[in-house]
């Protein structure tokens, strides 16, 4: 009997141990029943994080990567610990590169579309972070059920700490993920303070009529803000709830020879362009008459191209028609 | 014809002078000289008779109206001459006009080229500052977005190199 009792106690203990993670899992799933809510909450998280992240991107057949130290502390955050650093608190940001410091200050927090406005969001499981915390994985699928991005929300900090972007064929084209930090890479010094530096421009009214980018793009991208910069550079900032996309307008055509030849040809409306995969995401460059356009986005390349494709070539002004008529035959434009 | 080689005269009588004599166009002195020669020379009196007879024969011919085509031909010849004259003038005038038109046209083309090259700015080409654009986009994405994931690329070197 004593043997049987030990067996019963042992089995009971095993069941109890087995029940603990099960209980945790049930609790976690219960908290993450709504992936859209989890994503929205992560955008206002103020948890602490001190970690190393790896960013990988696939510009062509090769894969490039870089490692960056990140820290978050009660709503403030910093990335980088070398000569290239950036930080802020969401509305006030600074970027320091090679001694040049630029500050941005947003007047208001932009309101994005709901995360599930354009995408089918599903919980895709959990994984342990290098720091030992649990990360909730969320997949955003398109209307054909294809996974286009996997987001990772750190339960401990509430922050989004990983993002994997997939091509139309399911290949991983861009990723940010936590990696184990090397012992000597742990930063023990206080977080860098926001330095003084030149300020970048703020937003401009949406009624500005000299923007060529529309209020709405394809694939559910809605205009959130417009900005003007020196040298007649204008930025229109969009989001579809999951991804963000900017279109930069320049009053000059594109110097294609100055761009990497690795880009792939793409057609935007009736204009020819190229798209690239960079550390910053998908970059699409195209020219329309004497205006150049550059789109930067964290969305998959095909989504970006589809989003900006409705930008029809604008009609030329009378002066531009004369210039086109005079200089066209000589190949000046 | 009448042979004057053997005639000894200092007056040099001729058929033209004799015709003028017949027509009464000579003055008294010349008329006396002609009549003196005619009195002395039987040959010149023959010539005088021939001229007088021919004139009488011509005057005796009936007067006829010229055929209508004659006047048309004459008018045509006159018009042709006039036309030739007008064409020459026209050509000269056209040459002058063409020179002006060529000059004006050349000046116009030159003006258009000058305007195209100098006055109207040529289409500029610029390299998009992809790195700067990426930073600006990342900064905007952080506002209400995922600060760590959205901003991490800003601290990455060689993000977009040739």
C-alpha cells in the first residue's frame, strides 16, 4: 500500500505540475483573445526593456543584418549605443548620427485605423524571449489567408519586440527580433538624455493643396498627417492599422544612376519605378514628369506597390507642357 | 537694184533722202539739191518713179479689218510680256520675302531654344535621400506605433547603399 500511495502521490504531483503551465496558458490565451486589442495596447505600453535586437533584411538573394541595443523605461526608449542613436517618448524624438542631432516634436498623437481594419488577425502561439519572458505572436493574414506579418508582443513590457514581414510567396524579407545579449554589450550606464539639436518641421494642415499624394491609398491606407521640409520635400504619412507608409514628394525627377541598381522594376500607374528591401523596410521610388516620389513602409513590397499604384500620373501644367514639348525631342527631360 | 557707183555727186543722194523728199519732209535747201540731182541723173529719176509707184500701189490696196485672233494674239503677247515682267518682279519680291521669312523663322527657333535652355529651367534630377526619408518615416511611425521595432532601423548603418 505504501508503494501504491507513493505512486498516487507522485502522479498527483505530476498532474499538479502539469496543470501549472496549462493554467498559465489558459490565462494567457484569455488575455490575448483579441489580437487587435493586444496590438493597440502595445502602442501605449510603458514597460521596461533592456535587450539586444537583430534586424535582418533581404535586399536580393543575400541577407543583411545588424544588431542594435534597445532600452525602454517608463514610456521613454532608446535605440543604439554608438554614434547612431535615437530616442524619445513617442511625441518628442531625437536622432543623433555622427554628431548631428535632429529633434522632432509631434503636436498630437495620430489616430490610426484599427489593427484589424484591413487584416485578419490571429493568435499564432507563444515563444520565450532571450530574457525569459513570454512573447505573444500575432499573425496578420490577407484575404486569401496568407501570413504577411508576424508580430511579437512581450508580455513583461507590453511592447512589440519582434516583427517578421513575408513576401507574397511566403519568404521572410524583413525581420526584427530579440537576440541573446552578449555579456559585454549590456549597457549599465544611465540612458542617454535628449540632446539639444536642430528641429525638424512639424505637421502642416491637411488642406495643403500642393500635395500630390491623395488622402487615401489602396489597400486601406489612410492619411494620418502631412509634413513639409526644406527643398520642397513633402511627406504624407499613412497607415492601414498594422503597417505605416510614407510618400515623399520632390520637385525633381529621379536620378536613377545615383540609386542602387539592385532595385527591381515596378510600374506605378503609368510611371516606371524601382523597389528595394532595406533595413527600414520596403522602399519604392518612381518619377512622374518632373516630380520624384519615394515610398517608405514596413509593409511587404507587393503591398506597398499595390497601395501607391492608384497614384495616376498628374496632368501637366501649361508651362510643363511647353517645357516637355521643347525639351522632349532633345532628351533633356 | 540701182547702181550708184558711176554717179558723180557731192550730195550723196540716197533712197531715204528721196523718200523724205517724196513725203515733203525736207527743207527748201535739201529739196532744191534733190531736185538738182534728179534733173541731172536719169537713174535717180527711175528710182524716184519706183518708190512713187510702190507707194501708190500700197495706197490703192483696200483696207481690211484684221482677224480677231490677231488682236488676241497681240494681247496674249502683250500679256505674256507683262506677265514675264510681273513674274520677275514677283520672284524678286519673293526672294526678299523669303529672306525675311527665313530670318524671322531662324530668329524664332533661336528664341525658342534660348527660352528652352536659359529662361525655362530644365527638368532637375535628384537622388532621393533614402536614409533621411527612412528616418523621418520611422519617427512618424513611432508616434502611436511600436517605438522599439519602428525606430531600430534608424540606428542601423549602411541601410541603403549602392
